[in-house]
């Protein structure tokens, strides 16, 4: 399947059928996907694995990084290798909700309104600098991220499956920005940072070989939307968690009672931790979750869901360190 293939009804049919993909097949496909992306992205492979795990788990990702790190490049590359349609939306202060979802236009010749779909009708959306748009525009993504649909002038329209949002924001630039509300942050399964690559000489060597700043069209497609949906079905049916592991995940709700915390991880946050742990287990070639899977992803899944009290915010308390404290002190099941 090419990235321009039609989507919608076909995806829904795949969801209705049981997955024929085996765990070993899924592991090979996922590893081949990460290998292919790594041919072009010079950076931390572990972060790539977490992004692919989020896609497999059916979640959205918030990338918090400085400009020039390669966030747009990574998003285009992932869409290419996964065989997904891709749209980039540049969030600005004057962006309107209709600029994202679309609108209806009156056609006098037809005597009816015609639906003009916005850029959100794609498999993978790069919401670039999402915090530069006002809350009303940011909220246009809420229904899409949670329900997989949008409402345009009273009409509810399903989005293509799979639907993934990769949103970006600059962690140090605050002028002209609107902080994401807690309700929207809670819709992101993980907050990640690509960081500066350690092998920048290798990056320049590859740039010479590519003869282009954007070699995404040279990347090979490994997956398609049907296989991604089958991987998701496989995660639901085949990757298990003992009750002790579920109790271990629930134990992170203790963060809510921390004296420094105003609001802790929501039940959605704990479910997200379970979903991501399950995907990490599959990437580690297991059909069951172990405590290390939960530890590996806990900071990425939970830290952006925590609101600290104002007096501690003034002290520049690192929220990630709170999660790390609980990772260290919560008793690990044997």
C-alpha cells in the first residue's frame, strides 16, 4: 500500500476481523521498521522505539525539543516507513479550528453545502508548535485525539484509522505561547524528547550520501495501515499482564497524595502506562509485561500528567524527578 491509498472503510473492516499476525511476525516487522528509520535518523534508537511503541499502542506523542533537532523529519520518516498518509499543521495564533478540521461551503450550482475536509484527515498529523495556537484552536484536537472523529457544523465524521498525532513544542520559549491544558496533555500517551544527536559527524556523512536535506523519499515502506491495526489487535489479545503487574502500575496513583502535587496521574494515565508497557514488552520480544517495562516508560507516560503546587513550581521542581522517586521506592513484584 502506498501512503496515498484510500482509508476509512477498509480500516474499519480490518478492526472487525481477528488478527492473523503472529507475535513473532509483529516483532520482526517492528524491528525492521525501527532499523529502516535508523538508516536516516541519527539519534537515540530507544526514543524511536518508544515512538513506535506509542503508535502500536494506539496513542499520541508530544515531542518537547529545541528547534532544529529533527522533529519534522522524524514525523515524515515514520509516516513513510509505516505507509501512512501524512499532514503537517503549523500552529499559529491566528489558526482557527476550521483550518484544522475543515468546513462546509455553499455550492449554488448544486444547491447544497459541500464538505471541505481539513488537514486533520490523515493517518499521521504533525501538530507543529502546538502551544502557539490559542486554547479554542487547541481544543479542536481534543475530540479527534480521544474519539477518532471530528464534528463539522453539527456533522460527526470519522477520521481514518490509524490516527496518530505527533505534536511538538519548544520547552524554553514562552513568549506568544498558550500552555496546553491538563485535559489535552492527558490525551498524549507519552511526552518524549529526541535530544541532540551524539554522532553529529555521522549525520554529516550521511547528508553527503543522501545529496539532500530530506531523504525521506529514499526510505523503504515496511508496514501499512492494515498491519498496524493488526499489531494493535495482537497487543490486546496476546500480551498478558499478571495481577501483580497491574497492582504495580496502580501503585503509581500514590503520586496523587504527594505533598508537592496538586493533581496526579489520572486513571487514563494509569491505563496509558499499561498500554505502553504492553507495547514495550512486545518490542522486547515478550508476550508478557515485566516490571522493567513499566519502569522504562513511567517517566515518559506520567510526568506530563502531574501538576505541582505553586510554591514548588516557583522552586523549579523537576516533575520527572517525582516520578523517578516513585519508580525507585514502589515495591517491585517478584
